C-alpha cells in the first residue's frame, strides 16, 4: 500500500538525486492522490481522481504507476504541464531550466511519442504570450 508520508518526505526533504528505491516510492504519489481524493468524496470516475492517478502515464505506455497508454485528454494536458512545471522549477539537486530549455526537453518527449504534440503546441502558445 502506498505511503503518502514517505512520498512527502522524499519530495520535500531529499537534497540530492533520488536512488532507485526512492524513485519507486515517489512513483506511488499518483496512487496516493487518487486514494485521498476518493476518500474525501470524489467518485473514482470523476476527472480529479482519474487525473491524479494517470498524469504520469504517457502515450507509449512507459509511464507510471500502471505503465498504460495515456488515453485521457485531461491527463495528457496535465502530463505536459506537469513536465513543464517540474523543469522550470528548481530542485535541490539542479537549478531551474529556462522556459526555452524546458520546451526543448518536452519537444524531445513529443518527438519520441511520449507526449501529446497538440497539447505541447498549446502550452508553447500560452507560455510565449
């Protein structure tokens, strides 16, 4: 069973790159978010719990927690926006990227088929205006 406290500790307190065990724990956060939203009254089929559960899945089925092909358009949008936010935000183990560099990284994900090109185009349009 996922442990939200362990996820929080790693996310907020870790000052260096994650090791494989820590990555495995952090990859539980979509499950924790889904469980919390359902516990606090959302139906498990409503958008918020579905997106919480699936926002790290990708178009090739290489994401987590389930490793399925991302079909939910709202989750695709959140996936790309979450990537962008993570890249332009500083982390204890690396500085924030520029918007341009973050766009390059996401463009690579689009080129490899992992991220939705239409969503990425909308994000770029929004960021540049």
